[in-house]
């Protein structure tokens, strides 16, 4: 009933508006007609007045003519002629006035017709607007009816679903309450889990510390075909899992044999426990230590051709080819680096529910004492290469060694990490020598910085894994190095001597450690000494032809084994403390300068010391 009443009211209003519009249009048309008639009457009155004036002038002229006739009887003919002339002029003027008046009347008639046409057009436009308004009103009524019907249907549906909605709300309330209980339980479990993880971390660190801050593993490769072809004999004897004896052919008995004891001895073929997976198995836990915030370094040391690159990377020195792309697992011949990459992302994936992780990768080559960024983009012709400057950990905000202007790549997956490492390895310098068909002529330093952020607490933990494939030490007379190869050999031996100096300082316990003596030791400064965990892979040849070089490498390893790392504070905290002290020193200097300037500005106040 309300809807019908509203519709009737809307229809009545519309009819009233339509009638008012029609009356308004009629009134406007009548008013326009009255205006036009008035204008026509004014024009007629004006024309009559002008005709009357002309007639009056004619009468006046006749009177003047008569007066002239009376006064100038002698000039009748001339007067008559003048009169005729005046008559002609009067007739012409009368015709001109009549024509002008007729033109004015025609102009007014045309204007009246134009105004009438405009009025008709306005009336037609108004009628069209009225028709459009009627159509719009009809459409509005139809929409209103449809909206009303829809509202009724929705009301019916809402009423029908009211019970279901209430039931759903009750279910939602129960689910919210259960979620709160689960969240509280998760908070307790997270606290317990973090406590257990902290305990497990301490136990893990304790077990790793029992193994030694610096562990030395010796790996003696099998005899090569070239060594067998030369008729070389075996120069070593593996006594047990931690002891090996090497011959010293340059010494007389009983000093011709020297025994060495290390953390682990790998010798012989893979069947004899010298496989790639067996070597990595003992250092795999260090990847976990790195994720938990410890700096870890694994580096290979030994003479040219002793198997360092094979140990660190694998056959061919390529990283990507040593990982199965379909399964993401390392191949049997894969070295430490691809296995560490796989293990790193396996552990990060296992901890994905607990924390997010970022892995930043950098790769540098030290070639002829020059630091080379292996991950930088190719420079344009004529572009100057930026200088690479190594900054010690105590001079950086991160508390880690950083290379100014160096390239850092972010790896989110194992494939991305593999691609980055492959790109860097392809740029490494290798060269054939008499000791090795493809000898690494530079030191390769690969660094992975892992930052883990706890999803619940937001605590960030940073650790660094440094993998180093050192260039082989060599004797120039045996390697056959000449020219540029000779310069490379000299540079390699110099950098290895710098490592010896650092190890000697750490062994003797001196306060000053000469990390700055060489770029290589500066790069490795946060991985050797302090609280870092270091694994040294000493690679040796089994042939008596290389016995002297093998004994020298093992003797150097003994020095490394004697290094006792001291537990240090967090490098990042130490760096922050150093930065704070520097800022305080700068503030004091500024305050002192301001105090010194005060007496000078005071003039006669004198100078204060």
C-alpha cells in the first residue's frame, strides 16, 4: 500500500509539473505575440505620423507658392516652373519615404516571423525535455520497483539465513577461542623450542670446540698416471685415522722418516675412506655453526697438483656440474663447496618455519697480489675500474671483513647460488705447468654471509662461511715456471708466507697479528683466530718425487694445529663499541676546539692552555 501510494503521489507530482510546464509555455507564447503586435502598431503609428508631417509640409509649400504668386505676378511662369519642380521633388521624397516605411515594415514582419520560429523551436525543445523527463521518471519508477522487489527478496533471504548466520557466528567464536588457545600453546612451545635450541647450540659448539678451533685434515690423493709413468714410489704410510709417516729422502736414517699427528687422515682411494663425501661428512656440522652465528673458514693448502681444487670444488673445477639439477643433491665426485651449498639450503629449508634467511655471496681472486672481483659486471670501454679496498672487521658496522666497492649477490635458492658461483669460477686464472695440466694461478676466496631472522622474536643472527682454494705452492725448478708464470709463482709463495706469519703470531701468542701484511690474510682475518672455527685441508702427493714439498706442507700444518683460538666477543658488538668510542673521541675533540676558540674571541681575556 505504501509503495502504491508513493507511486500515485509521484504520478500526481509529475502531472502537476507537466501542467505547470504547459501553462508556462502558453504564457510565454502569448507574451511574445503581444510584444510583436505592439511593435507592429508602433511602426504603423510612426509611418502615419511621417505621412501627416509630409502632408503638412506639402500644404505649407502650397501656401508659400500662393504667396509667391501674389507677390510675384510678373514671374508667374518662373513660379510655375519652380512649383512644378517642387512638386516633382515632393513626389520623389514622398515615394522615398513610402518605400523606406515599407522596407521597415517588411523588416519588422521578418523579425516577427523569426521570433515566432524561435518561439516554436523553444516550444518544441521544451516538449522534448518534458518527454525526456517523463521517460526518466518512468525509468526511475521502474528501477524503484525493481529495487523494492530486490530488497523484499533479500529481506526474505536474510530472514531465512538468519539462523545459519547465527550458527556460523557461534562456530567462528569457538574457532577464535580455539585459535587463541593454540596461539598461547604455540608461544609456550616456541619458548621451549628456543630454549632447547639454545641448549642444543651450546652442546653443538661444545662438541665442535672439543674437535678444535683450528682442525687440520690431511688428504693424500692416489698416485697419478704421470707419477706411475715416472716410476715414483710411495712416500707415506698411514698409521691410523689420525697419524701418517712421510719419508724424508734428503736425510739419512733414522731421520729419513717423520711422523705427523692431525685431526683426521684421508689417504688412498675412495674405497679406503678417501671419498669426497667422507671428507665432507666431518665438516658438515660447521655449516650449522655458520647458520647459528659463527664465522667458519675451510681452506685447502698444498703444493701444485696435490688435489686442492678437486677437494674444494670437484673434477674440472666447475660447481654446477657437480650438483644433480633434477634432485638438487651433490654428485659422488662433488667437493666441499657444492656440498656445503646443498647442505646450507637444506638446513635453511628445515628452519623455514622458524626463521627467514638471507644469503649474500661474494667471490674474489688474488692474482699476482692484485685483488679481482669475480662477480662484477663487465666494464664499458674506457671505464675506470673502482679500487677494491679490504676493511678489517673492527672497522665495519657488520663486524665482518668487507671489501669496499666489491660486488655482493643475493642468493635465494640453491640454483641461484650455483649460478653465481659458476659465473665467478669461469673468470678464475688457470695455467698449465709441468706439475699440473691446469694449475690454479690465483687464490680463490668465496664468502657466504647468512643472516637469519626469527619469525616470532625478530632476533637477527649473522654468520659467515668462507671457502678458500689457495693456489699451489711450488718450487720453480720443478714447476718449470717462466716469465709471467714465474711472477705468479713468486706472488703465490709470498702470500703463503704471509699466512705462515699470521699462524706464527697466533702460535706464539703475541698481541699483534700481522693480518695487514698481505691482502690474502686481511681477507681471511675474521676466519683465522678469535672465535672463528677453521678447517685446514692439507693436500699432499703420495709420490716420493714430491716428498720434500709434502713434508713442508705437513710441517706448516703442525704450526696451524698449535694455534689456540681465544673466545672473543661478537665481532659486530666489538665493531659497534669501536664506532661508539670513535664518535666519543670526535665529540671530545670538537668540544676542546670550541673551548680553545673561546679565549681568542674574548680579546684581552688571554690564551688558555
